[in-house]
């Protein structure tokens, strides 16, 4: 009798272990949202900032992130965005944005010496030319910005050559240093995604299966699945 009872208990244990729930990627695909207020730590007269953040995990293991900040201080809400890839390790996911802050925001596609009487810069972004970009130049202790240095309908700006050892040319997206008789034509691709882009590097979120939310341990944010959002 004892042996039979022992055999039954062992069988139940084996069945229980073999049928234990195993989380898959499909279990966590969906949209998750968190809402919270940010209070100024030292001034009661400054209104709270209301924050609403959304993470969408897609089946192809990419994600979209959006964050909206509203306050009586703002005439319009500010919006943050990001996108990238996610991977799962057990009940945790790790998110990384497509753009990296170390990328620098631009790359020089082409540079050459044409021996023309001006410095030519062509700027492209997202497979099209960047029109209306303002550039400034700095040389011999003088910084100059004028209407002459704005990219035209072809994304091109021409800056007259002057007799200097070097010239700094900058914009909100990039900066280069021009040296006479070396390079006077640049084609630059802007990869900077925008000032509201959030760079995400190895962001770890822990999934709570029974409650259907992701938990951010370092700041206690709780992203609740939208169909469970109250």
C-alpha cells in the first residue's frame, strides 16, 4: 500500500512538472501603458508633469515607444518616441533602440577637392534632400550665420572660400572642419532621428504573467497590458 501511494505521488509530481507553464514570445506581444506624475522636488508652485508612456511589442521582435508629457507649464504637450528591437530571456525582455547615441547623428557620404571658388555642402536625410537647413561658420575668432548659408531646394549650400588656415562649419545636426586645398565638396547624410528621440540601451523589463504587466525595477514603473489597463 505504501509503495502504491508513493508511486502515485511520484506520478503526480512528474505530470505537474511536465505541464508547467512555459512563457513564449506570443504571450507578451501587445501594447503596454503606464501613467504617472512627476513632482518638482523643491517647489510646490510648479505644476506636476503628467506622463503617459506606451510600449508596443510586435511579433517580429521590434518595438515602438512613445511618451507624452503634459503640464500647465506647456502650451502643447511634448512627445518622445523611439523604436528598435526586443529579445526575451525567460520572463525578462531587453530593449535596444535602432539609433545609438554614439552614432554621432550624421555621416559623410562623399568628400572631394573640386578646386571651385566655394565650399559646397549637400545634405540628405531619409533618402531625400534636407531643405532650409541653416549653417554657421567660425574662423579667426568670428562666428557668422546669415541667409547665405541655408540649404536650397536641392539640399545644397555654397560658402565662399576665404584665406584662412581652417574653418569650422556647423549646423544643428553636424559639424565639420574645412582645410583649404584638401576638400571643398561634402555630401552629408543626417542620421539624427530628432530631438524627441529616446535612445534606449539594454533596457530590462520583467514580465509578471498573472498580472499582465512589465515591471521596471530601477524606477518602479509598471507597464500594464492595455486590455488589462484600469
